[in-house]
């Protein structure tokens, strides 16, 4: 079952975060991750949530997503992100259509 990584990022250091943007994709691809949304404009239709930078990544499973997040392949990019942005990240199981 697919899984979706949903991320709301507030960039605090654009220069370092630009390095993250370059470093993250190869690690995602190594674990079968695929960007569905990467930045771009957002519009709140209900509630108070105002994401700064919104990202959605699809993985083949929750296990693959967790392996990626904990991997040595992602470790350097993760450190760049954590030092240059405030992040809220959740992982959700995809629900197949009925």
C-alpha cells in the first residue's frame, strides 16, 4: 500500500536550505520516493493552517519511507534541513480506492 510523507517547512536559512534541495532527491529516489508536491503556492480553504513550504512524497509503503528517513543516504541532507528550517512531518498510509 502506498504511503505519503506530508511536510510543512518554514525555511530559516535559505542558503543552506538550497543545498538541501539539491541533496535530498537522490536519497529519495534510492528508496523509491517520488515528489508529488514540492513547494509552490498554497491556499487555506478551512482552518488556521498556513503552510510555508508544502511537500508531499509518495513511497511504496510506510516501511520504505521510514527506511529512507533513517538511512545513511539521507543523513547529510536531513542535517542540512534540520539546521536550516523548522519542519512538521507526518507519514500516512494511502487508502486504496474502493
